[in-house]
């Protein structure tokens, strides 16, 4: 068993998205442009409505997937093909944009805490122009496994201890866990090749890896996992640690990005812009 050591640890950067919403971007920055097959991870956490009410008005996507996971607050989603839904705390939306959608993602509250994550997952060349698809999963339908040592894992995608998460039919065979490791407890889980992934700490801190190469990952930081076949995460003695553990099969294909269009060639990006501007989404 080879433990995956942290290959890189980066701190999320504050940035403005949508119509002026402050988000913290951990993946998809100059420090860490992508982690194949993942393109972006934002944490949005605000208790000041002025910083989130403007939301994310109409914008397109093509060639990729967006995964929204809410911890607090509510978000209404609406697209140009008649799909609409409301995400509440604990809910997940796995949206496969495929050949293209135009949607808005707007807060459905006027006060209180808005907290969640958005992950962008790349699609393989053969799937980029697929029909758009939504998987909307209520928090109550996400299984949670509690181990004897107190580690609690919500399984959004992938499997742990014989339990499998509800997200299905995704090309990169993803694993998406929300894990709480009690203080001074160590969590281990098999994560064999060819999967690649990272963890993002959002409460407390933990040591990732083992021996000399292990690193402390504090709240608001992302650790890219190196090669190996299992993960080891040890929460600090002072507090519980809570994190997202995300992994998938790398695509090893060229990536050409232009905002929310993610294709393989520049020509496909020009086509996407033309299709969008000509109303073909
Ligand atoms: Co979007």
C-alpha cells in the first residue's frame, strides 16, 4: 500500500464571480490552473447579502460539468431548456453541460449565511457535445457512513466501506466525499491509480500523507494528491477537520478554455462562441 503524499498545497484566492459574488478559488488559479480531470473549485461563504445577492445571472457552459454542493442557504437554478430547481443545505446538483446550456444560479434568501462549493469537471472529447443532463440530489438521499473511530463521510459520488453515492454515469468515475475527521483521528481510504485527486480543507486542519513528506493542510487550502493507492488524513489534536476529497480518472487530452467553454482545440472554442452568439445553445 503506497500512501499518496501531497504533491502541492495551495491557499484559495479571493476572486469575484458572477455579478460580483466573492468566492475563494482553490483550483483554476495561476498557482494551480487545473488538476486533470478537474478545472476549478470555488468555495463561496458569505453572511453579508451584499456580497452574494447579485448571484450568477445568465451565463453559458459547454464541454464540461459543474457540481454545486450547498452547506447553508439556498440557490435557485434555471436554464434556457426549461430546467429549474432549488438547492437547499446538503443538496447537490451535478450538471453535465455537454453541447451547451445557458443558466442562472441565484441566491433564494435575503439574509443569513450562504455557503457552498462549485467544482468544474472536464468532459472527454467524445462527450463534450453530449445532451445536457442534470442529477439533482437531496441531502437526505446522500448516504453518510460513520466508522467506529467517529469519522463521518457523506458519499456524493464513489464508494466507501461498501456504500456507494447516488451520482451515476459520469465519464471520469468520480469520487466526491465530504469527510469529518474527529480531532487526533486518522482516516485512510483506498484510492488506486489511475485516479487523481485532491482534498480541500474547509474546517480545522489535518496532516496529509505520511513521514517526511506529509504536510499540514489548514482551512482554505487544497492539497493535490501525488501518485499512490491510498489516502491518509490525520486531524490535528486541537480540532475536528472537515474536507472535500475529490478524485477522478484523468483525461490526458488537450484543454482549451475560454471562460465557461472548455474544449480541445481553438477552433472548437470559436465554434462555441459563434453558436452561443447565434442563439444555438
Ligand atoms: Co454556471
